[in-house]
C-alpha cells in the first residue's frame, strides 16, 4: 500500500477534504468525528492538517504552516492521546480494507 490521505483541512481556504472515493465506506459518525478534529485543529492553530496512512497502514498526522508551532505540536499530541481508540480502529480498517 502506498501512503494515502484519509482527510484534511486547511485554515486559509476554510475547507475540509475527505477521501470519499477510498474511504467512503466508513460510518458517517467516524467521518464527522474526523471532520471535527481537523476543523478544530485549523481553528486553534491555523495552517493545514492531513490524516493519512503510511505504507504499513499506520495513521500519520501531517501539519503545514501553523500560526502557532508549539501549540500545533501540543494539539497533535493531545489529538493522538484523546482519540487513540478511533485512530487504532482506523488503522485496523486500513489493514483489512487493503486486502
């Protein structure tokens, strides 16, 4: 599996993106939770964020140009801790889905 983007948001154009073609099968509640996470990140620290999977189905969070670098790092760490179960479920889904 090549690295793939699951979803992302951008503060400058106030847009949220979800890779519906690849991950549209995910439950609506999961999609909404991902949207909330991404949009809140952008509202809090600016810049852009993407959530995606690396080649080994591990969820990766990538940020770009946050207004507050330190706040961005802390926000990502908090996001990983608070949403550990969701992120683990998404990784398992990615492994199963790619078979």
